[in-house]
């Protein structure tokens, strides 16, 4: 392999592989270094949703919308089937005045910002999704939302990156980032030897802080665990993605309008229903700060199953065949970090997407390539800068 | 052996698809599973996992013992959402 490159990308998940792809496309000599197989961490223990529906109106939802537009073209551009389907998604609204009010307001704000969203009234709810519980009184719909197979998306980016000239190095662990006398990046030390490079991009999700710590840089990313249940193939299945509207409240920490038991709230449980093109479906979700433990907690799975039946009664007779849990890279303001590191010239970070890494991978990879090669960025990157977290300290 | 022979019956994955996944970089039973769906179906690899390990060993020139089974996750056997949710408890209470 090459021992000197323009850029080393650390991490073979969806963010690292997207970043390597866009960098190679820009003509940079890239080495993608991953300690295990590609798509073996968070990118293989998540779901495959690309959602603008649950993003905060403003920068957050616009960034996702931009990523969705890129993704549409990537299906042919990458030349690898990642099971892309643009069916739109919905949020199920329960019979609660406050929830209905907030949901209508959500649609109004997102539509005003240019997102293809609408509110589906009670009379039309069951025409849109006949399997929903009878007491669901409304649906928020976002037509641009889509789903895909996250692991296949990683393989697609990796294959295209390789074809564009990137060197893919799986089963090679980065031990530390190396600096020159002036403090700038000069490469990485790996289990397969040293790779010289004036630029290193950390795309290691929840493992990014550990790598950055080797050069004394603090990255405010914390693992947030999420469980998923997998159903068997079933003849009766939902048409498209449905989440409970209260999911927004669970995600952003608000409570009003969602009546669930304290235990359910404690584990951050909210319905996420995702049919797959293979005839089965996935059920989420939970949110817990419990370190790096990815074992499945049966109590959490029980509560998730209960929450899912509340919205989709038909599933009580469907078999669960598997469960899994992954670590979402959480940041305090729910926005990723796509940024240079001021203190270490040549060091960059693209991480911290929590549950949106799959959906935001195209725009993240593109932005990182633009930042590293000094091009104008596709969207403003100020809100994604690492130094936004230091402002209180200064 | 015929490339079209089905190795994973639940997800109908062929020998040819598994060989292709190994060429693409799969180095473990889990790596094959993620690329092909072999072992993702109703039986969760109980039928095909040993065969996938043997194919990996042969293609990569290693011993079959070097390939660990895919990560075990609950439930051990399929269970309905209703049972998992504790439907019975709720009805009795």
C-alpha cells in the first residue's frame, strides 16, 4: 500500500466511506483506515431512514433536505444497489389536543421553509395506513423522506471510492495521530505501520473522542444506545415508515402531549416502524446513555414491543426474530461536527450525527471534501464547527 | 459446486452470492451476513451458518474453526411481539 497520501480518513462506517468517496472524486489521494470490516460499528446496528420530518425547522432540516437530493443521484452515480426507496414518511398523532396543535404547527413551519410536508386529517389517516390503531387522529407526512439499506450504502461508497482511486484498508487500527515539530498533523500510527499524510479526517463516530485524545483534543461526543427489533417476513405489512409524533418529544427532551409510563420515558422509548423491501419490518426505538455497552436489554425490548402494539395492533401476532443495539454518536446540540480542529492544523472531524448519520452521510462527505480541499461549501458550515462548543469557555 | 445452489434457505442466498461477498471483503460469518442477508431470516443462521463458515475457510485458505458464529442476540427462538410485550400480564391485571 501507499505509505504517503494526501488525506487519511479514519473510520469505515457510512461517514468515513462517504468522505473517502467525495475526497477521491475531488482527485485527492486517500487512504481509508478501519480497524475491523467496513460497516461493522454503528452503521451496521441502526435503521435505514433518511428523514427530514423529525429535524428542527431551519438549518437542521435544510441540511437533511440537501442530503436527500444528493442521495437520489447517488443510486446511479455509485453503481451499487443500496435499496433506495423514496416513499415518504409519516408521524402518527395521538388523540391529544396539545399533540395535534404542536403537529399542525410543525407542518406549518416546515412547509414555510420549503419542505414537502402536509397534515393528513383524521378521516384520511386509515386510507394512508390501514394498519394503524383506530384512535390515531392525524398524520404528519414528509414526501421527500426515504429509506435504504445502511450497510449496502457503506459498501456502495467504499466500492466507488476504490474505483476513484482511494485505498481501502480494513482490519487496520489507528493507534494515534502523529504531529510534527510545529504541532501540525504528519500522519497516523496504525497496527499496519505508519501512514504519512498532512491531513487526517476523524470519522469514527462514538470512537472519535478516543482518537482525538491522542493529540489532546476534546470532542464532545457521547455514545447513546438505541435498540431495534426485527420482525419476521409477514404478508400484512405497513406501506412505509411511521413514527409516533411523540418521537420528536423523546428526541429533543420535551414531554407535553405524550402520555407514557415513566419507565418508558426513562428509556426514551418511542415508536419507529420501518418496513423493508424484504417483506419484514424493524421496530425502534430507545435512547440511553450507558457507555459502550451494546448488549440488548430485554426490559427495553419488552417496552418497545408494547409501544409498537399501541400504534400497530396487528403486530402482536407477528414474530420477533432478532434484536440489536447500536451506539449513536450524540452531541449536546443534536448537530454533527463537520469541521477543522483549530488547535491541530491538518486535523478534521466529521462525526456526531446521533441517529442521522446514514441520512446525512452524502452531505457530510461532500462538505468534508470541500473543506479539506479548500473549496466553497455546498451549504454554510458555521453551525457544524467544532469551536461552537468552546464559546461558553472563552 | 454449482454457484446457484442455495446456502441460506430463509433468505434464498446462493453460493455464488456468498463467494462474491468474500471477494468484496467479507472475512467473517457476520461480514457475509451483512453483505448477502445469509443468516438474517427466520432461523437466524441456525441452518446455514456452519456452511457459510466452511465456504469462508475454503475461499480464504483458513481453518473452519477460525470463523466464529455471528453475534447471538435475543430472542433465542422467534417470539411474538404480543408475548414479548407481556400481553398476558396486562390482561390478567
